[in-house]
C-alpha cells in the first residue's frame, strides 16, 4: 500500500488527480495539504474539503501557505483557467468536512516523522508547504519515501 500526502492548490486539474488517487486500490491518502495557487488559500482549502465530502474521501485537510516565501513571479490567481472559486465556478455548498488545526507544514513534518520512509508526497501545486516543512525540520526531506512534483518554475534573476 502506497501512503501519500496530497499537497495541492486544488483547482480543476488537481481535483481530478485527487479523485484518481482516491480510486487507486494500492494508495492510501494520509492527508491533504492546501496551498494558494490556482485560487486563494481560503478557496483551495474549501475546495479540498468539498471534494473530500462530495466523494467520501476520508483524509484530514490541513490549511497551508497563503503566499510565496519570497517575491512572487506573478500576482493574482488564474481565474481565466479555474474560475474565481478554483473549481470552474460551479456552485459550491459550504462543506462540513473539517480543516485540522495544524498548519500544512507542521502536519507534513509530524506525519512524516512519525512514519519515516513510509510516506510519499504528491505535490501538484506551489511548493511552499514543502519549503516550510524543510525550514521547520531540515531532516524532513530525508524521512520521505518519495516526492512527486507536477511542474514548477525555476528562475534566476540577473
């Protein structure tokens, strides 16, 4: 059984990825951590809770970073892609699925430290929660089973 933490700025594409993970017989979703990106942190956290509730995904949701650690490369959110609410502007009821008290970075550190070498992170949004987890606990990266990253932007000014 593959144990996974899904780190997401959940928009339409990430919602589909989460549903594929949920449907996989050999995957257990240990937690969902949210980050701003496709929409605000409020919207991405609500979207994660909504998808969990709508599709009976039994995983805790942890609210993560609301912005970049450094200077952001862009401003705003890609509402021309994912809609203003991050999920194509479909009407969303307020979900009852709870948001946990720990921050996403702290949850990442604690879950991985409690299960060294057993948990992989599937990071499909901005990598801010991962960076904050490493900042909190430099040993965090060496305790992961694996890290799968979708995309990313690496730039150097000058």
